[in-house]
């Protein structure tokens, strides 16, 4: 009697590998989409944090900070100079107040412990002062987000056009 050896045929192995590849692609796609959604949630939270800092700033200074024309706000005075300068993303938003007092009588007021930075390191947020308030722009990754706006004219770094906007009135 001839004994038959156990094992898989080549066709069975190819089918098993194909099924595993299909499942991997589907799982990877879902994983990438969830990463994009988490980036977008962080961006929306960051912009809300910035809005709170800007509201605290207007309480002291009487108006929203000016912008530098390149997407940064002019709201920081780290040297007690009495004049505001450009704030850097990732640094504290703070200024000595009141600016009209002599330097010894000014107190450092922190409006944001850290100005948020975009979760994707090649991108950044964009701040713009308007006649009635401000706009803050970001580039969200989920194009099916209900607040995704194609065609905004701001660049959010990394060759990406901003497509999400908030203002003192809320999400635009």
C-alpha cells in the first residue's frame, strides 16, 4: 500500500496567500483612514484652543492680534519691550501687559501655554486678521468631512492648500 503524504497543493497555497493579501489591503486602508481622521480631530481641537487664546488676548488688548502676512500672529512680547512681535508655532503665546506701563510694572501674561502645531510636521496652521476678527486655516485630510472647503487660497505648508477654516464666529 502506498502512503499518501499530507500537505497543501500549490493552488491551495496561492489561494490562501491571495485571501491574506486582500484582507491586508482592506485592513491597511481602514488603518490609514483612521490615522487621517485622528489628525483632523487634533487639528480641530488645536484651532479651538487657539480661539480660546485669542479671546483671552482681545480681553486685554482690545483687538485681535495682527498677522504678519505669512500666516503667523503678532501677539508675543517675550523681552518686555512693550511692543508685540511674531509668535512662533509651538511656542508660548505670551506678552508683557500693559504695554503702556514702565517695564518694571508689566506682568507676563500667557494666553496659550503652547501655540499648537499641525500633527503633520511638514504642514502648519495659517492665521489671518480680518476687519471684523480673524480666520485660522488648516489642511484636513478627510475630503468627506462636512466642513472641508476646496479652493481656499491659503497654503498650509508642505505644498498643501488649506481647506478648513474657523473664525471668531465659529467654523466657516
